[in-house]
C-alpha cells in the first residue's frame, strides 16, 4: 500500500504476512482501547452494528463490528475520544469477521488544538484481515481524538490506535507503573493465557472484560516467570501493590520485585545495569491486594521486574513513588528558599552590627566639635504657659500680661545719616536766625 498524496509514503505495512505475533507496533500502547477508557463520541450511522465495537479488547467475531447502511452519499465516520492523549505511531484496522460487508477504503484524522489533521490517507482494505499500518515517523503533536471514515460505507471490526501516552505532570506519590502515566511492559517470560500489558491497566480487573483480567502464564516445571515494566519516569519508589483479583487457585504461590536504573529503553542493552531486590519473596493469597513497602526508597529506579513463583496470574501491578524530576524541583525550591533566608539573615546581621557600631563613633565625633552646631532655622520653643492660652480670651489675657515685645532696631544706612545731618543743619540755622532777631530787637 502507498500514499498517493505525497512523493514519499507516510506509512508502511508493519505485518505483511498478517500472521506475526509481534511487530513494531507492539511496542506502543493502544490509545483507543476501552480498557484505557476510550469511547465513541458520535457516529454518522450505526444501522447494522454499533461503533463501540471498534474499541473492544477481544478479538472480533462474526457480526461483531461497526457496520453502516449501504449506498451512502458521503463517507460514514465515527469520532473516538482516546483513553489517553498521546502521539500516534500507527493503526490496526481489523476486518476479521466481515466478508463482503467491509468498507472499501478507510482514512483517519486526529484532533489537536481543535483542528483535524490527516494521519492516514484513504487506503484500501480487504475482507477478513488485519491491516497494521505504521507511520514512518510518529507524530510530534499530541492527539486527544481520532476520526475514522469509511469510503463510502461498510464496516470495520476493530480499530487500534498505537502511540505513546503524553506524560502528565503529577505531584506527590503516584503510580509510576500505570500505562496512562506512560509506563510500558517491555518484556515477559510468557503470557500465553493473559496479556502482559494487562498488568499496568488502570482500575481493577472485572469479570465483564476477561481479556483484560491480568497477566497469566502457562503451567510449567520451571522455578519462576517474570515481567519487566519500564516506569513512566525514573522515580523513588515507596511501595508496591500486587493485586490477585479474579485469580483464585491460579494465583502464584509467591512473588518478589526487583528494580534497576538505566537510561536505555531496555535493561538488557545496558551491561552495567544491576537488579536490586526491593520486595522480598512474599506469599500471595487469592482475590487480594498485597501492599508492600520497598527497600532502597532513597535510590531512583527506571524499571521494575515482577518475579512470580512458580507460575500463575496477577491482575495488576502498582509501583508508587515520586518522580525524580519532582524531587529535583523540590530540592531546587528548597535551595532557593534557603538562599533567600540566608540573604535576609545576612542583611539583618549587617544592620545589627551597624547599629552596634554607631554609639562608639558618636563620642569621637563629639570630641571633634568645639562648639555646638546651631540650625539656621531653629524653631522657637513654645512658652511653658502656652497651653493656658488656647482660647481667644486666653490670647487676649496673654497680650495684656506678657511684657511688650521689643521693637527691632532698624539698621541705619548712609542715606539716613545724610538726611539726619541736613535736618540738624537746618535746626542750627533757625536757632541762629532767632538769636539774631532777638539781638536786633534789644
């Protein structure tokens, strides 16, 4: 199959033989699984089969599909809200159980930021077969919904949307082995009777969904079976939970948990990776949740390995802890707060030392001063009896009893002196004239 809309194909058939047990898409999570909470939001037509059949975890059976009416004028479609938003790596379009009633062609779009993007152009599909189409490059965008369109109508039994769960920021203790947080089961010794991916599904196992009840191995004469889980993010583990719900008589006799740290996707590729025992061999009882504290809780781990003795089934594995990134953020925040407190303390200490030094400097300064410094605009102090004259009558009494204010002497100028001299001269000339007149009269 090829993509005619581009010079280079955007997808390829991950399983041309249609018979392989695992392929490149097996490394991803089915984001459209009902076990993760995926739901059909709406569909254009469901005349002969409900669109919700697309999301069933069980293999399709005859007349177990989404089937529309015939002779549609436009393509029929169904919108699906993914169980977890994430990037998309490929699809499995399954028409098993449909022979003659399947759609001729299928296309798929994804919803990102309220816009529909083409993820898979229209491809032809065959009857009673699986079409596992992997994208050459997984999407960089995170998608929350997909829309499958049938051209022009017909049916599809199952739709798998493989991708990587978008990691959500979490605070405090969280389940780092949860698929919806980004965890993956990357290896197992055996899962003949129950898929290994069931170990990390959300919620507890239910009798209504037998295909998701848990991880179950075949009977054998060996010592143990195991499954390796890559945690959503490296973290400091605090406790492990092993759930044997719906396993009564076929649960393991005992189980242990190991953990390691590596920057590689698989510990097998890291020769220096070492497995530490964080949960000792513990007896298991049927239909129970076993909560066990871990050793080495102050050591970060990236993978855990569940070991069961000798075989049997476990419905869920939980690995609770705190992400390394969150611990680093808390440490950085604490360091910043400590630095701020130290700065405040240092400033307070500097102010205190300055205050202590001031009295020592004052006597030296006073010794250097020979005369007190007076202010050019010194305020006159209030008379001691000022508060006795706060009323108009008091002010009048004050004016009568207080001594009269001395008149300020005006500074004499040279002009004033000259004026006074001329006045004296005139007086003397008048006196002389009077004395002469008196003498002539005698």
